[in-house]
């Protein structure tokens, strides 16, 4: 194989179409998908979301008017290198501090607080000693006011307080699971809709462990970087010794691995948030790591660590995995199945070992009782005519509560959509609109692509690579529009420990770039970007203001919360069919296989956030939102409508793009969702009976 490596060069393309084109530029969609997206774009134009694009001519504007875009200097290059090193060092220090932190001394406190320890942590390896294999925990004997004070500090309601007491009493050796002087392992679930205070509960539990000198005994994990950051924890994947690559390579961990044992040696309690996005395979893999880290037999779930699962099953399911409530009944089949099948069954067996449930039902986020009732109906697919009529009053149009998207605050509200391609189309048009409103030309960063393929060089390949949706290119867009002060999302885990992760929100402030080799006359084929768009091929870094940043190191020369986002490099593969809509095949070992192109892309890990997908919005609380309730084909789960509508606190903060079918409000939970929710309800009732003597 002769490797062909070609770098992108200026291309000779046809002139772009009209600036205010109202249909999608995406090709190779099905006819129905194309129609769905084109109608959504037309609806946005109709309500004035892109009104600036038809009012102002940019043809005479020049690049020197852009104060937010600066040519790099030797000093800026050196500064960026120093900043990136400082951020990397800060993230490493934060991770080591939270994982490998030395256990603090256990001190005698005031007379009303006596701390005692049981340091027996060795787990026997003999299967005959299973009764003794549950992780022994450090216990503290504390007076009830100590726990009550934490409840009062975090203003926990009765449901939250019950869950809090269950965990903390278990940590103190006073659990409802204790019989004959022996305390059973806690495998707990805290289910509840968004806004019922699960994060607040996690904060209270964390505070209690800190106040009782047991911080190192508690670990918090989330399935995504954003979910982990919101609770001050880590991603599940960061502990899996897992490598994602196009060759499906994977690191393996064996018993006795010092790194794994060091990671988990002190941990006795594990909180896992957002369980709707945790799949059975992911849970099984985590269980494997915990078992190895604790040197425990496989019969003991989670290596004997006490586990608290929190989340809402009426949310989006995990990607490329089965949800925790999946029904794995195989009928009469007796075959063992694949490794994946085994992992599914291990994951489900772990879920079935939940022995404690504390339901959260009281809404703490939604302040509008009428809207809260609507959301409750929506969760179970039993919305009323009154619910439908109310949502219809939120449809944008003349005489409605929201008449257009031309004015603030609605012109700045994020638009929640179901498809990544539509999200990109809206973001591109919104960037054009903002540039014209500001009276400046649009700036677009062009990704730097190298390809490896057996096919001959063809400029059309590079052109089409730039237009592939970023969910197919490792979240690095081919064409990245920039407008000063526009909202953005990070698309890579730059430093999760510092709140700089995939999905983090920010505001773009400045771009530093290399003008060597850039030409103002360069044309890129686009039906959206104006003819005077300025294309930059060599960005150095972007300065993004991130309010949630936890960077503690002082970045010399930068204001607070201003973060330099560096270029990153990722690899992905695409088929000729993806690019050209027709298949090219080659013969290998007598079999036809699709012709693939291996691409290495360098780009800034950022996308505009004028529009985001409903999946990305999961777990976020927003001030105002615009939602399209015209659901595309294949989007018939209850989460499709419930997730976007539950992002706000009151109904007046929702604007609905266009009329919709009432049927989408009546999608019920799946049979497996319903069965699991009923099982958890029964466990919740059982737990209440067991904890009836608890006083909050």
C-alpha cells in the first residue's frame, strides 16, 4: 500500500448561491429528512430569526474592521504554549488531589462527636467467605444534630433528607440494612425527574463526608464530562483504562494493577449521576474495574463498594448501549452469546441488586404549577386537551405571547432541535445573521485535513469533507463560523477536572491566527456563507469566556474566566458513499468492501451554540428556549418532547417554533421503562417501611 498524504489547498469552486437561501445545503438525506429540515429552516425565516441577513449589504467591508481577530506574534505563540502547559498542570494536580489525596488524620472533635474507625479493608479471596466480602467502611458515631445541620444548610426537603439520611446513616454504621451487628452493602437508586434536587442532594452528601473527615472515602462519577463537572466529579470513562480508536483498540487491566488499586483503595462510597445515559455495558465495565481495584471476587457487585445511582429514566437512552432498564429475556435461546451480550447481562444483574430506593418527586426547579402539571402528564403520555391548548399559546406568531424571534430576549434564546445536521444549518445561518447585524464580514475557520487513501487525488474530496456533519468527524467541523461574542460549545474534553469539557458553554471573545498562506480571495463552496466571507486556514487559538471554568492557575495576560482553546487533531474514516452518494468498492480476500478514506483533521474544538440538539441540552437548565415540536421520523420516545420542554422553570420561558401534532404529547414510556419504574416504586415503598424510624 502506497500511502497518499495530501494537504488541503485553495480550490476553484462555483460562486455561492444567494445569501438568504432558505433551504438546507445537506445532501444525501432521505427525501423526508430533507423536507423536514427545509421546513424547519423556512419556519425560522418566517418568524424573523434571520432577519438581519436580508437588510444589510457587506460587499464593501474590509478585514481591518475586525478587532476580535488578531494575527499571531511570537509573543502570542509563547503565551499560548505557557497557558496550555499551565492548564494541563492544573488539571493533573486537581485529578491527583481528588484521587490520590492522603487520608486526613481522624481527630477527636467536640464532646458531641466521636469518630471511630475500622481499618479492616482486606477482602478475602476465598469464595467461601463471601459473607465477609462487603467493603468494610470507616464509621463515625455522630449525634443526630450533625446530620440535621447539613440538611438545614442545604435546605433539603423531606424526600431529599430521607435519601441523605439513608446514605449517611449507612456511613455511620446505623443503616436499615444492618442486622445482627452486620451491615449489608448499600446499592441504592435515587430516581426523580429533572429539577427535583438530585444535584443538591449530592452536594449535601459530599459536605457530610468532608465534615466528618471522610472526603477520600467518597467518589462521584458521571457518564459525560459535563455531568461529572456539575457534581464536582470525574467521568466514568476516565477510570476504565479505555482507548477509543478507529482500530477498536482497548487497554486491558489485570488483577494486581497498582494504578487501579491506588485509584480505588480508599473509596467506600460511589455516586453515579445521570444514570439514564449510563448503559449496561458501561456499568459492567465499571464493575469489572472496581472488582479488580478492590481485589474482590466477581460475585460481589461493584467490588464491595457502596453505590448510589441517581437520575431519571424518562430521559434519552445511552448511545451505542442498552439502557439500564432493558429487558434481556432471550426466550428459549440457550446460546452463550457474544462478549457484548455477556456484558449486557452482567450490567442488568447489577441493576437488579438495588436494595434501597429513595424517590424524589417534589419539584424544586419548576416554579410554575400549571407548567409542572403539564410536564408530569407528559412524562407518562397522558397530556390533556388543556395541556395541548396551553402549549399552542406558546407557538410563535402574530397575536401570540411570542410574536417573532426578531427582538430580545427571544432572538438570543437557544433553539433546540432533534438533528445534528439541522443544528449545524441553523448555527451557520445565525452566524451570518449576527455578522450582518454587527456590520462586519463573517469569519470562517477552515479545517486542515490530511487524507490517506488508495484513490487518486481529487479536489472534490476535500470540498465534500468540509461539509460532512461534525457528528461524523469526531465533533470537529469542516467550516467553523465565528462572530464576536457569539455563544459556543466546547466539543472536546480539554480539562474535565477544570470544567473544560465536551458540552461546556462559553462566549467567543477573540481569535488569534496565522495569516501566512491565507488569501482573501479564497472561495469555499457554500450556499449559506456570503461571498465576502473571510476564510482562515491557520488559527492558533480562540479565547472563550467560560463562567463555569475552575481554572485556578493565573493565566498571565488573560482576564478571569477567559480560556485559550487550542487546536486539536483527530482521526476519522469516511466512505466514498458518504461523500458522493454512491458506493465505490474494492475486493479484499474475494470480498467486496467499501472504499474508505482515513482523515486526520486539525481544528478548534468549538461549535456555535445558537442552536443545540435536545440530546445535548439534557441536564441543563436554561433561561429561555425555542423548541421545534415537529418531531422527525424515528423520534418517538417520550424523552423527545419531555427533555426539551423541561429545560426551563416556567412555561413563559418556552417559545414553540411552529404548529405540531397533539399525538407527540401522548407518547408513553416503553414497556421496559414502565416495568422498571414500577419495580423502583415498590422498592421505594419497602425502603420507607424499613426507614420509618428515621427522624429528619
